[in-house]
């Protein structure tokens, strides 16, 4: 789809603000150099962001032989953003200031069988209400709520088109949320959210080509190609978890057999453990989090069964990542989300060894494989940036700001 001049202007505005958040304080000249935009364009965009009170003037710096350069910085208190991470077993919500510092967090556990849309919406509404109350922010300061939900989503209509682990089909998620949440709402999935978080603050910052492997209940790959997020023609890029790893292998929720997800997602790791030791005390059949936690502790304690499970999981994961390395030739592959965070360095070490066995030498030599360095929840952080992007689309309009396509606000009371 061809981008309009307004789309390009929004993207440039977003990129300038992203750079200011990353490098505060900074000058217009430095922003022009970092973004590749002309100084005149940067000056105009900075003026718009100053008018919005998203940034502020903070003094001057000397320049070699010229007039002092004016410095700008993000105005952290100029607004609040909310990022919602809906996962198969929990809802995690964080409220951020405009510098994307976390001001409040809330969690809601989702037990097996609690995945009906109205149940998920109830958990999200409760957690969003909790973070706003904790942070004590006025409703008018909340610029928007970014919502990440597993599976395939239509950003423009706000519909969760397909979530295989819940058997969701065409759920009008943002319309349902708008009945409970009075802020602009923006929808995407965790693959995009994790990739954006790494581009802004993590291991992909400053990298043109990166793959962010999301390891949780579900599995996928967020793609940053040529310096920007790669979505694909229908916002479906990155469904690497549903590529075939083993012909006629384990059945998958998506209807196929042998998908990557069935071997390296949390349920797949539990199956790896149960096949190795059906009576293992590490196995909590109804609790993914408890099982992964127990595995991590046992590996740290040098338990041989736990180490073999991580090794077997890494063998499958390494083969799949090698395909990504050969296909996309990225600068960095980032292991992200809660399973990767919990299993940590032992999993990373084994994955690196496994990838080296399968990837071609030349692309592998150019690729770094790392754990996500982001200390907070990367999905919530990435989701908050979707709300920020939506808020920036209204800059410069004379009419009152309305949510973009793909966003929802609650109807008037």
C-alpha cells in the first residue's frame, strides 16, 4: 500500500522523537545526522513536538566556531503511555512516562480455561485501571493504550483475527476493550512489540537487520529489516513458530504437525521433559511457569535431566534459528520473552552451539546471538510505543484529535 505524505510525516515525527528519547539532550543538528532528515525538516518536527509539550528546550551547547546549538530533551511528564501484554497465561500491564520509564505495573493471572474474549477483556480492564490508580495520573494525560495479543491481528480494524492457542477467530478485541477503557487503543502482536522494544532500547538498537525470537507459550520472530519493522503485506510476518521443523511431527494448535512452536514453546519444553522423564518432580503438568522455573533452578543446580531438556530444546531451537540466519542474514538474533529470560545463559550457550552446526559459515560470522538486555517486560514496552505512534499521527491537525484507524475509545458516558 502506497504511503501518503501524512504517513511519511508521521513516520519522520516518530523517528525524531525516538531519537530524542534515546539521546536526550540532543541538538537539531545531531537529530538531522542521526535520522538522515534535512535540518529544515527536523526543525519543523521539533517545533511540532515542542508545541505538543512532548519535548522541551534545555539550554545550549557550544559548537566549533559557530553559534551555540539549542538542545532539546524529552518532557517525561508531558504524558503517559500504557503497554498491555496479553499472553496465554497472564496479562501484564505497565504505565510509562514519555521517556518510557515505568511508573506502575499490574499483573493478572489467567488460569487454564480463562481465555474467552470477555474474560481476557476483564483482566485487561482491571490491570489498566490499577496502573492508572497507582501512578496517580490524570485521565487527560494518558495518550493511549497499546495492546499486544498473540496470533494474527488486523491493526486497522482492531480485530484479533486468529489466536491458535485460544482458538480465537475474528474477535473484535478493541471494540470489546473500548466498553471498559476510555483511552485511545492500538492493537498489534508480541512479535512486533518485542522487535520495536529491542530497536528502541535493546540489542537491536543501531542495527539495520535484526531478528527477535519470542519464546513463551507461543513462539515467533519479530523482524527488523533495513532499519525498520517488517510487517508483511497483511501484518502477518514473523510466524516462524508455525514453520515446519519436523515432518509429521507433534500436532500443533494451528492444525499442522511438526511446527517449531511444538518443540521450543513452553508446552513443547514440558513435553521434552515428560518424554525424557515422565515422573520428573520438575514437571507441573498444569503450570507452564512453575515447570520452566523448576527447570531453570535445576539447571543452576547442575541437575543432569534438566540440563538434557535444555540441550534438547536448544537443538530444535538452534536448527530453526539457523534457518533464519541463512534466510535473512541479520546482524543480531535476540532471544526474548519469559522462557528465554528464565532459562537464560544455559539456553543461550546451547543455542549458539546448535546454530553453529546448522547455519552457513558466512552469514553466521556476521550474526550475534544474545539474550534480550531489556530489564522490564519488552512486550509492554513495545506496545506502549504503538500508542505513542498513534498519538503522533494527530500532530499538526487543526481538528480535535481522534483515534486513528485501528484505535478505539470508549463511547461517551
